[in-house]
C-alpha cells in the first residue's frame, strides 16, 4: 500500500508543478517522454551518488544495473525471476 500512496503523492506534486508551469495534463507526447526519461535517470541517480560517496566503482554498476533500466533493454536471462 505504501508504494501506491507514494505514487499518488508524487503525482499530486507533479500535477501542481505542471499547473505552475502552465503545461496541460496529460502532457504533450514530447514533454511526457522527456518527463519519463527524467524519472528513469533520477531513479538511477540515487544508487550512483551513493556509490560515489562511498568511493565505490560506478562504471560497471551503471553498465550492469542502470543501463538496462534506462534504455529499456530486457534483463539478462540469469536476472529473470
């Protein structure tokens, strides 16, 4: 239930931001796609920054974990549930 409430809260914040920027909702396709790309990149930023702060290697983590999520490539067969 918690992810649903978080999604609702974030949706309300984004809706308010759209209103402040004068963008209609649902957003035009180009704006919506850029927004989705921003969400994907933002989602990956937290683990990347955490690794940088802890002095861990970032390039292989990006390649192994983040790139698939951002580019939409399906996970490798050994990662499947």
